[in-house]
C-alpha cells in the first residue's frame, strides 16, 4: 500500500526538516512505496490532502509530519466518507492530537507506528461553524474566549520560536496564559446545548469544545472527552474573578479544575454560543478570527487513524 507523507519542514522552528531527512533515509532502505508533499505556506497541507484524495480514491495511508496546525489542515482537506487512513508523526510544539489518542510523542516511535500500525482507531472530528460565514473542522479542540486568545498571542510571539529551538515550545502557552488572565475580555453570553438547554452567563471567560482531553501543550482541559464517542465535551469557565481564575490555573494540570466553582463540563453533540462582545476563536490552536456567534458540534464523520 502506498504512503503519502505531508511534511511541514518548518515545524518546531525547522527541526522537523532534520527529523524528516532521517525518516526518508529509512523509507528508502525499506523500499516503501511513498510520495512526499512539502508545505511552504498556510493552506498547503489542506491542498495536498485534497490532491491525494482526488488522485487516489482507493484506500490509502496519509501521514502528517508536523504539528496540530498541519494536522488540522489535512483533516479539512480529507473529504467526508474518505477511505484514507491517517498517521501522525508529531513534530510541533503542542502535539495534543497524538497525546489525546495515545500515540507516541517521540518522533522515531511515532514514525515506526505509522509504518507498522498496531491498530486503527475511528476518531471523531469536530465542526466549528460561523453562521452565514462558513465552517471548519477540528481534531483536537476549538474554543472562544481566553484560551483562544492565548493561541492568537502565542503564535505571533518571538518567545515561541526561541522555546521551540530548545524543545520547550509549549511553555509559551503557559506564560502567555498567565499574562492574559488580567487582559482578556469578559462578556455576557448565551449558550444553547443540543438545541434545548439554555445557559446564560454574566461573564463568560471561555468555552472550549474538546474532541480529545488535551489542548495547549498537554493541558487536560476536557478530562471527560472521548474522541470516539460521537460527541464533544464543553469546558465552560464563567463568572469568576480574575484573581480566582489565576488561582485555578495550576489545577488544570491535574484536571482538578472541573470541580471548581464557575467551571462546567458538558458532553453534548452541539453547542451554540452568542456573546455580547466578539472574542477570539481558535481551531486546533490556529486563529479562526474574532466572533460573537459560533456553533461547535461533532460532525458524525470518523477518521481512521493508525496508532
């Protein structure tokens, strides 16, 4: 069976190129039938996935060598109902998808697992809709508010590039998060769960739709999230002071935040959110604009993932 590798050589501040060179040597020695698509700019990974699925409609193996952002593009490029089998060789700074499905975080082991999978998982994909403006899919998480603003700020940070060089890229999310506790906007919000249950908040801080347990470089924001159950798990933080928000932060590391006042975790298939003020939105850690109306849901479409 032929392999298609979609490689982001710029991930981990260029270190992924060195890692891929080693992988390619092993592919050549093994005689594996493969083709490589390199990304140079945003959107290239999605285009590559679309091209692969169009030229080879039969069952195929697509391996992503990159971070969660590259994976997000590939997921959006694979059409609904595709027979593609997806593999992940994590070379980003967060790698929350691999972590969330129990795949190896170490590059060599992940590469070996792609070539000789132990099993195949049927993983859900989430959908983020911007009414009257379009939609996008996500594999890890999507959010509106505080943690989305962290993604917006962190990706533009020079500190992220420096930390990536020394293998500590995910620290930028923690550092940025502490800073933004006192800067991020709060707003009134109405949330409708599965079209029935209506929630109102005077001060929404953020609402995260979790497909896997982790986001932001290993933070178990949705400890009850199961990427195979056909649902999303919402983590909603609201109506607490900024100081209390800061004090809550260490509890997220051990998933103890779900027991705190002002924190709700709701498993559902659809969550519609309207806010009085527009807030940042992210999908799989990638900025998705500033919005005041967003709908998170589970698509019902499954990805076959090698692990």
